[in-house]
C-alpha cells in the first residue's frame, strides 16, 4: 500500500520540520503559487535567517478542465520550503526528502533540468531547475536572486513540490481523481465537484466588468494602504489584483497590451511595498 | 607534470558548461604563458556537474637571466681601476662583492652591472595565484549568487579538486578550499573519494557511475540507441540539439525504449516529436521517415532492470500526447480563415500594431518581391501563404508548444486542404532560424520568409528599439542573418534599398523615426550581418570590407564581389592594381568633383587614358549588371599599364587650374568605376604592410 496524499503531506512536514523548518499554515487568500504568500514574499526580503515549510493550495484558473482532464486542475497543492541562506548541501537534503518518501532512487532517473523561474507580477526571479523524476516534473528548485525588485542577500532557496504530481508518481496512477487522499477518500471525493464548478465559473461565468472594477478597487486600496505604511494589508490587495487578473485571463478578456499594463501596475505597488519593508542595507 | 582541475558544481546548463570550459582552456593557457610556465598539452572535458582541465606543464617557471644596471663605469671606478663608494654601494645592494660586477655596454655608454640567474617560482605557486581569479572571472550566459556569498557563478560550486603532479594545489575561491577529493554520481555513489592523477580520477569516476569524457558518453548513447532500435529496423528522428544537451546533462547514460498507443500516430510527426522533446527530452523513433509508436529516452541511471524508468516516462508521455491531440483536434474545428479577427488581438509590437497588421504588410511586400525576383508563378501561392502564416499564433496548440509556430500553421493549412505549396510556404516561413538551419525549400516560402523578417527589422528599428550587445528582444540579428542566408542560398538578385523603401512605404506613418535614418540604419545593420557571414565563410576581412565598399544595392552581388576578389588575389596583377587604385584615391582625396572636357586633354598619355576609360566603361556596365565581377575585374586590371603611363608622363597637379581639374576629373571617373567593383582602398597588400 503506497502512501496517500495526506501521508505524503505529513511525511514532507515531518522531514522539513526535522531540518529546522517552522511549519506554517496555508495562506487564506487565492494565490497562483506558494511563492506569493507573505511567509515567502516578506521573509526573503531581509537579512535574517528563515526556514519555513507549508502546504499552499494554488489557483491557476486557466488550467481548469471541468474535471475531465486527468492531469490539469485549476487548483492544486504545493508544498513550499524556503531556507535562507541557502545551505551548501541543499540538493542532498532535497534528495533525502524523496528517499524519506520511500522512493528508491537507484531504480529511477532523477534529473535537475535547467529552468529559471520568474514572476513579473511580484518582480521576482531566480535560477534553478525543474526536478524530473522518470520524466515527470515533481519539483521546482530555485535560488531566489530578486524579489519585489530587490536583490536578495543572503540568497534564499525555494523548493516547491507539486503534491498531486508526486502523489501520482507514488501511486503510479494516470488520473489525478483516482488518487487516494486518505485511506477512505479519493481526490475525486474532495475535489471533483469543485473543479467542475470553478472551471465553469472561471471560463464562462465570471463577470468581466465587475472583475475589472474589482481590480481597480484592490489596486487603489493597495496604494492607499502603502501610504499608511500598512504593508501586509497592502500586499493582500496586490494578491487580490493578481487573482482577479488571472480570472480575466481565463475569460480571455485581456489583450496582450492590457496584460503588460496590468502586470506592471501590480508590480509597481509590490516593489514599493518591498522597498518600504526592507530599506536597502538595513535589517528589517 | 600532470595538472588536474575539477570544478564540481550543481547542474549547469549545456551552454554554460561549454562557455566555462572554453574560457578555462583559453584563460589558463594565457595566464601560464604570461607566467612563463611552458605547457606541453592542455585539454578540457566535463559534465553538467564538472568542469575539468587536464594539462601537462613544466614544474617551474623557466629560469630567467636578469641584468641589474648600476652606476656608470666612470663613476664606479677611479681612473686607477679601484672601486669608488658608488661601486661598493651597488655591490652591497646586490648582495655580492665588487668583483662580481661586470661592465655593460648601454645606449648611454659603459655602466657596471650585475648579471644573475633568477630561479623561477614553481608551477604550483603560480597556479595557486592564478586560479582564484581565473575561476571568479569565468562568465556565463546568466550568473547567480547563493548562500551568503557575493561570488557569482553558473550554479553553486560544491568543491575544487586541484592536483599538480599528484599534490594538491592549494587555493581558495567561492568560500571553498581546493583538495584532492571529488564525489561520484550524485544519486548512485555520492561519497567523496581521493584522487592522485587524471587516470585515477577517470577510473574512480567510472567505477562510481560517471563517464567523464563527453565523446565517450556520446558514443555510449549512440551505441545503446543502435542496439535498441536495430531489432525494429528503425532510426532516431534526428535532433542534434537534443543529443548535445543529453551528452552534457547525463553523467551515466542509460538508453531506454518506450512505446505509446498507436492511436496517436494520426498526429503529425512534428507534433509528436515536439511533445516528446519538450519536457521529457525524448527522441521520436522513425522508420522510412514515418513515426513509429516508440520513443527513446536517455536516463541518468545505471540501468532500468525493473522498467520503472520506461514505465514512468510512458505515463507522462501519454498525458502529453493526450493534451497534444486535444489541442490539435480542437484547433482543427476552427478553420484558419476564421481566426483573422483573433489575430487583431495579438500585439506584434506596441507601436507596430497587431499580427493582423503585420499580415497585411507582409502580403504587400511578398507580392512586391515576387515581381522583383521574377517569381511570378509563385506569387499567388506566396500571397495566400502570407495571409495564413501568422494565424497559428492564436491556436491552442501553439500556445502550448510555442516552438511549433509556423510549422503548426503549415500543418493546419495542409489538414484543411489548402494547396500543398501554400501549406509548405507557411510551414517553412520562419526558416532559417540560424545560419546552421536550412532556407525554405520552395520559392514561395523563401519570399515569405524574406518579407516577414525584413518587416520585423525595419519596423523595430523604425520605432527606435535599441539592439545592443546582449539585448536583442526581437531577434533582429537572427532575422537579418536569415534574410542574407535566403538571398545567398537562392542567389536572389534585386535592389535591396528599394525593398527597404517599399517596406518603409507600407509602414507609412507608424514609424516614429525619419525614414532616411531608418533606411541608413538598416543598411548598416545588414552590412554587419553580411560581414559576419563572409568572414565565417573564410574570406579575408580586408577583402570582405572591399566587397562591401560599393554598398548593398544588391545583397547577392556583395557575395559575388568578395568571391571575385578572393579568386583574383593570387594573380600577379592584383597587387600592382591595388596599389594603383590606392594611388588614384590618394590623389583625388579632398578634391572637388570635376568634369572631364576632352578638348582640354593636352598630352598623349592622358588622351590614351581617357579613351581607355571610355571603352572600359562601356564594356564594364553589362558585366557589373549581370554580377560578373570576376570578368569585370580582369577587364578593369587591363587599364593598369595605361594608368601607369599616365602617372609617369602627366603631372596631375598642374599649375594651370583648368588642366588640373580636368585630370582630377579623369581620375575621379576611374575611381567611380573601380568602386562599382570593389573598394580597393580596403585591401591590404604586402607592399604597404608595416608602413602604417
């Protein structure tokens, strides 16, 4: 009996807390990736050491497939690890996390394949790899170089496991909905209806005009909160902008020029927040 | 003495490995030469985790005779030959007795000096000094920092193994000390082990699952592929870039053969092989150019006894092929012709409009070009292809597999039943994507390729987007090289400046910069690309400059000119003619333009020259017109004796102004004629080397 999805989560939590990581909890807003949550975004900006691990449900509205595609979903689970400064043996620690899941790497092909990550929305980029296990991308492994438009020093390393992918590997299953969430419940039981309804909402029902208003409201709110030096609430508003933007994108309601403009609008506020949070050369 | 350096790092991309090894090779040779350490042999090898240098070098610096000059002899010794205080002081400063001083003859007269043989530093000392700077100075396409270091490299460095004659060369870089150990395969045998020599290193790695020599890995991969595919009578769908990547990325090559359901064979080969290559780095397997339901993968593993690797890849591939089929079938439901409105939404460049605008422009330019190059039969095909060529940008398939753009359009056009020539032209209009790539095979594809690329270059330069060393967001260099390659491959002869005029006119007021400037910039830009191509073809740089001198009226003629120069450079007339041409240019430099009045030709030599030039001009025109620069030059060279006689007998700078202007005018005519064949002033000949 292979481990269920919840076993996988617990196993990774045990492993990384064993490596000195604080176990944080998922952030309670829609985000596109674990990188965007405050436990990563703010904590990488200053010079203080930071070790954290947490599961983060991540929404990608355009990836919705009405529950009909065995691999693509509009909401998936990431397991996010951030360690600052990046330890010199971090690749070994990562490899051992796979071994701790019971994967016998002598029998498999594990590769670190060049893949440099960037998020123009939050002014962040890094250098690293996608980790491939027998051809399946299971992890994004990144040394952050910049976030919020600032050079990061010391350099944090981010390890993001795609939990469903990894679980499909562990269970050798072809269909995400067949995964065992626990001994008693499948992924289908928990998530199928959600995928179906949200796909319809994302692609067909989300009100484009209202979303545009929502974007403008959140952006405005973010700017005024920045002026009041309420940086975490201001950042929340940026996350809302980002999700609304993704919904509009799924509705195919953004032209290429608008896309560039909207991303630049969010990035302008985010980089402002970052600068105020971690003034150059100071320990925040 | 054997030198071995290994920089062990986390996985570096293939182009980084190549860049690192090239610079280590070049830098180490340079630094060791500067430090007077003779190097008998030096080579590099490596993997994505290891940059390795192996060399055979001298144990120490060559000894050097050194002469220290002291006071002049007159000061150092009294007339009776006894040493003065100056001589004694100098000898003391050199740590020797005065009897060890000798007399040295210098430019300023006789001096005393002290000759000594300096023993050199050892190679180890030198290397300890050189290596930290050399390693820190390596540059990569993209660098990064890690941990708390300010050090930059391709990827984090994990260690340095550095031995000279079996002993550690101590140095420190990136916060690490060099040593005599390395580690084996990252997964299969990561424990450190000690090394004493390269042979020890190579064999130690081999035992631990790592093949250090890239050529050995390449042959291992190809041999395993061969043995897997032979029973099927099949071959790899060739993909040299993918093979290079795998040779670099994989320390322990293990080839696996997997299969997929036959249903997917209804998809085009391009789509299948793209789905396999991207993401999983798998090769398509073909027989008689037809895809078989198999793939070949190269794993970084010792084996796949339990078939877990192949099964895992099959599962992932099935999902990718399912996606590809979904997109392909979905996209086919919307005919290309219905996609034009969507193309309006896709911005080509903010100021240059959408891809729909681009389509309308390249349609016009395509029609123009077909007329100009006499490809009238291809015109209808090419214009229809122009209409269709960008529509695949709004398909889901190209969104998912951007590398298929163009080719996907061709495949859709074919599947929709457009004429084969139209589909082919769409399919190949992005080609060539580099100088290594082939030009479009059909005339319509070639014209479309030219129109598309020239439109991009003119437009982007026209709105003032800067292309600098590393920043070329619209790939202008690649596009211009593509244009030159198509023109040269197909031997297309047409007025290039007029093509630019046409494209500029089609853009109308979209361009923010003055038309004249844009055109001049385009011509400069293309001259640079042609220079690059010609030098890469092996032509001498000065001949290339000479061939480009007459300008870019006709791109293909520039090639004919450099070829003619290259052919004639060995002839005995070449050098005298070049010198004569330079003499003509020197005399008329800074002279105002003048006209020749035959009535004013006073002397026989100048009348002879004038009549030769008149005849020559008549003969040359048709040769230049058809691009026969070899013959044109041969004919032109015949004027040399007449010209020589003219210089001999006639004083160009005559006192009388009218005579002088007339003679200058005659030479200006000759200079103009010469410049239609080549700018001979650019050619470097023996007779003038070293004279500046």
